[in-house]
């Protein structure tokens, strides 16, 4: 794998320059009003509370402690995020 750095200040300049620009747009068609399904929202009283665990990089059930995805990042991603983000250079 080659040498990589993330220049966050330069990336921020790009995001500022693109603010307000429409990059993605929907596609498809408009559904006929007569075919729309009414009351698509459903209320529920049975739910589980999940909180984000930053150390585990995953969502954890607040009652059982179960992790939602079991995700673990690879060494290259961890190294990139920990050691190769330049916050000063523009």
C-alpha cells in the first residue's frame, strides 16, 4: 500500500466552496396521488435502546451489552486515521 495522507484543511476548503451546490439528485418518477399509501408511520412501544460506543466503534445495546454489527477496522484504516491526518497544511 502506498503512502497516504488526509489534508483536512484543504478538504474543508473544498467543502466550503461546494456549499449549496446540488451534487446528488433523486431520480425516478412521481407517484400518482391516488396510489399513495396513507398512514405509513407506525408507532411502537417495543423497542431497544442502543448507544454508540466509541471505543468499540459500534452501537451497543444499553440493556444486554450486545454489539450491533461486530465491526472491527483493519490496521491500515486505523493507521491512516491515527497517524496520517494533516490538520495544518492547506
